[in-house]
């Protein structure tokens, strides 16, 4: 058995959006006198859906739940501003995805972002057409670290977890990928993600499968 598909997270993997989400959420929170520190964002909040972040802020900092919906809408508006201002194609990512497709691998992107943000980031990055499909947090009942998003994507492809490599950076995403039962290519962030690293992960996964068969 060999690897047939590669599933990618979005933020911190295909798009360097960690800072954009941080800025957008703090811009919204600042209107009401709240803030997430950079350390808090990177250690606890990064990779989570906005709704989950707001719930955590209510528990940890007393953020009123009555303004969650407003904050969520404002955050999405500010995130769109960041994307349109700062998101540009990156040749290294384009090369990676196009080469993997030419080699016959099926590709999908699975993100805790809402669909509008996911599509916009991929479109502005010039890579939306590289994917067979995309899965957002609106397409599942439980966001990462729950494995549902990856389980659904693998089932949609008609594959088993052993056929798939998942590329993830944030702890929540890595946990989701591992719980889905797939092979995981864990990266430290956007700069780590290129064709050669993903290809090495595919080769490792193929080697593991060969040893099991032997």
C-alpha cells in the first residue's frame, strides 16, 4: 500500500496567517478592553476556531458571552482586511502543490477557519485550484483537535487513513491528524513547508507500510 493523498492545514502551513488572526482578533477585542498576549495566542489559542477562542476568553478573562456574536463578526471582517492587504502567492508553495499533483497525489485543505476565509486565503495565494476540495469548520460538528475534519476528508476520498499524509503545525491540528489515524508530517510553521519535506514524509510513510507488509 502506498500514499495516495496529502491533506494540508491552512494557517501556518500553506499561508503564513498566524499573525493576521492575532491582529484581527485583538483589534476586535480591543474595542471592549480585552486582549490576548502574543504568548497566549501561540501557546493556547493558535489553530482554534474564533468561537472556541471567545469561549476560552469568557472562562479565563471574563469576556461577556453576550458580545461573542458581535466579536466573531468583527474578527472575520478584520481578518478579511488582513488577507486582502497581506496575502500573496508564494512560489515555494505553488511549486510544492503543482508538483505533488503532477505526481498523482490527491490534495485537500482542511482548516478550522470558516469557509469564506479559507477560500479567500487560498485564492489570494494562487493555489485554490490545486485542491480536489476544501473542508472548513462550518463543514463539521467538532473542530480540531477533534479528528472529524480529517476523518470526513479521508472518507470523501474513499481512502483509508493509512493512504494519507496530513501536514500540520499547531498542536491542536497535529492531535486531530494523529487521532484520525493518518500519517502526520509535523512542521514548525510556514517556512518549514516545502515539496522536499512533504515528499520525505510520503517516503517515510511508504517505508512504514512496506515494513508492516513484510
